[in-house]
């Protein structure tokens, strides 16, 4: 297995196609949530995924802040169905957190997590900073973690 980390400019056409296809398969089709998955932010993100035998099995993107004083966030976290419940989500999150804290040098990380995953994200040190709200018909909660809160 191999971790891959690329900017948008570094992605091949096939890699971009694969990551967009997997995101649509999971976030739009599997979760039955028709929303604009391609949101115009991919060009500014750092894309991270885990490959096994050339297949993307886990993916997330690191999203820079929209404002100068904003916070980086982790988004579009996915594990493909055959690899779920095998620890890859934890590995993905630890890798993404390490990249942001150690390589990018941020002090705080945000995420907009699906509500049913808030305890999972909390296990890394993320704290809830919003009430549960509906986003595209799915309950979400905003969470934040600083370097001092990392578990």
C-alpha cells in the first residue's frame, strides 16, 4: 500500500477522474444525496489517497482557507466499501492531520463532519463548535482541533 499526496496540478487525468468518480459514487449515489460534488475548490486543495495494487481505496482533500485568516480543513473523507471498518479511515485522518500540522504548519484544523461520525473525529481531538445542522439533507456538525488538542 502506498500513500499518495498531490496538488491539483500534479494529478494525472486518470487520477483526477478516479477521485471524482469515487466521490460521486459515495457522496452522491451511495448516500442518495444529489448535490454539486464538483464545487470549484479542487484546484486549490492537496489531494491525499491510499492505493493498493493501483486502486484508490481511501481519499481526502486538504482545503485551504477561503479568507486569509481562515482555517485549513479536511474534507471529502472516504473509504471504498470493501475496505471499510479495517482501520483505513483512522490511518487517513492521522496522515492528513500530520500533513497539515507538520508539513503545512497550521495551528488549527476544521472539518464539517457527518453527525454520525462526530465521535470518530472526536477521538483525534476535534471538538464540536456547532449544533447539528442539515447540509444537503444529511446531519452535520462543525468541528475544530488545534495542535494543543491533538490526542
